[in-house]
C-alpha cells in the first residue's frame, strides 16, 4: 500500500543565477525595489549610487540594514538594487522588503527568523482614496453655521 513519509519540512533550494546573484522584488506604498544579492563585503548600491548618498537620512539606512543585521549577514553580501516610485521612506521600505526576500531565497533556513521579525510581510498600507464631498480622504470642509 501507501508508504508513509516522515513529516519533514522540505527546504526550497537556494536560488542563485549563473553570476552568483539572487534576485528578489520588494514593495512598499508606491515604491518597487529590484534587489540582487551577491557574495561580497557588505556594500549596498541603490540606483548606481552608494546607500549613504541615496538615503541620506540615518533612519532610512537603519531600516535597510535591519534584515541583514537580524540574521548577522551584514558583511557577507553585496546588495545592488534599483528602486522606483514613491518617496524616500517608501523606497527604503521596499528595499528592506527586497533584501529580506532575497536573503530567504538564498538561505531558506533564515525564513523563520525573518518572518518572526516581520520583514517578509508586504506592508499593505497605502494612501486612502479621496472621497467626494470631502477635502481629503476623511477631512471635511470647514463647517460654518452662518
């Protein structure tokens, strides 16, 4: 009859292309980041610029370093990414999301750690649409009794 297989979680294969890179897409608000991960010393390049140049605010750089910091991989990989759409904050979030997904694609055993850190969840909060009869999405026009 049927042969019962032991319950073993099958780890997906690491995804690495012929140039030794791992690709992933990250999204946040209106920003989309395409991220490539390759073995290196920890340099991050955003749109052909150094991360310190592109994301001048320390808070944004901190956001981007979070996933690699959590799994202690900061100095093992170089990150090359192109990001478009949205503003700086959304773009930083998109890059963070992309780096997290690329790390998991490369080393599937990191999944649990990054998942519990909340780095693999696409932040689905986006700008609410404007409604008619309102000044913004919820802000009403000023009320005047007279």
